C-alpha cells in the first residue's frame, strides 16, 4: 500500500515539474519536510517507521498507525487542528479511516488527544485507555490532580467514548499484534506507554511509544506539596526506564530525535533509549525539587 502511494506521489510530482526539470529520486522525507517547520499543526508526510508501523502525525506531534490483519490501530491524534492532516495521511497510505478499529492515547492532554474526538467520529474506532486516562478523556476536562490542570482548562477536548480500560500490564490484541499498556504517570496522572512488536521479514523489533517524561506544571504548583504526585512521577520514570524498548518513539518527536533517526542520520534501533530518556527526566525532576526547596529557603 505504501509503495503504491509512493509511486503515485512521484508521478504526481513529475507531472507538476516544469519542462526540463529533473524529477526527484524519491518523495520528500519527513525529516526534510519538517526541517524548518516543527509546529503542532504543520503537515508532515506519512512515513514508515518499522514494519507495519507508520508515522502519520504532524511535524510537531506524533501519531502512529499500525496495520494488523484485523484493521488499523491509531496511537494519538494531536491537536484538534491536526484532525484533517492525520486522516489525510491515513488515506495517503492507501487506507480508509473507517479501517481504524482502535485508538490508543499516550496522555490526556489536548496536544495529543485533542483530535481524537473528531477522529473517533470519522473512523468509528473504539478507544482503549488506562484507568487514570478514562475520566479526562471521557469528559474532555483535565484531571484536577494534574500539575498542569490550571493550564489545560483553557483547552477543553471533545469527549471520547471509552470501550475498554486497561490496567498497567494489560494487553489489547488486534489482528495478531499485541499492544501492552504500561502506566508511566510521570508527565500526567494518566500517562501510558505502549509497546508492541513490528516485523520486517523475520526481523522483529519492540516499538516503545514512551510517553512524555517532563514534569512541568502550572505557575505556583509545588511538587513538594503533593507527595503522592512525586511518588507517581518517580514510579513513572522507573517504569519508562525498564520498558521493553528497541525503537523508542515519543509523543513529541523531537524528544527522541525521531525524524533524524527515521532518516538514518542516527540509529533507529537502540535498546538503551528508554533508559536514557528516563534518566534525563529523573535528573530534571531532581533539579525541579531542589529548586522548589531553594525557593523556600530564599523567599523573594
Ligand atoms: Zn502533555
């Protein structure tokens, strides 16, 4: 399906070229298309990540499409404005949006789930979510325990119908591909990382869609006032560090240099990637806690 689209893309480009111009060797790559645009709603071409898994998101926000023998699975949809871009990318790969059977989400913020209400209506897909994603996704309103809740209130999301709730370690099997949910509640209460196997011929790799690991908050929020959130952040980082992980993908593609890796400028496969990604976040969180303590000692 992808090859067919790629050939069609070359022909369309060639027809549009002025007389005498050389046709390009291949369609524009995602790295080139996004080299000067990294906006959340900047369109990116669809691109194969590995095996049955494609990138169908924008230049700034990841959406992944997995082909199984029982239909498609979409992970994340981006901001509301990305809805037509993600649906167009699914079509460019030769699929119909109606073939999307399941939708999964990294975390319940509008920059990753904001498009999912419209995409659920367009596709008729069912949604599987972690237990702490369920309420914010079903209501469209942020979790009050989210350190970013005060920031997110201005970005309500279209509510989703949740068909299945998966506890950490739970599986969703679709047409021979098994998606494992791992609660990684570092960035938000519902943060969930997803892992599955993708194969190219006999070479199978574990893809880890590792959720955001940053610990940002609304102004005035102190993690030190919320020991249960601190514990959740630490458990989330520890869980990310130990994910089965050969190909890491992050909801913000630049957090894992995704396009450079897809272009071959950096290794796509790195079994240490999730651990390294988590360790960087652990260090930043320790710095954040230290800064909070320092502010108590030296009130302004
Ligand atoms: Zn977020």
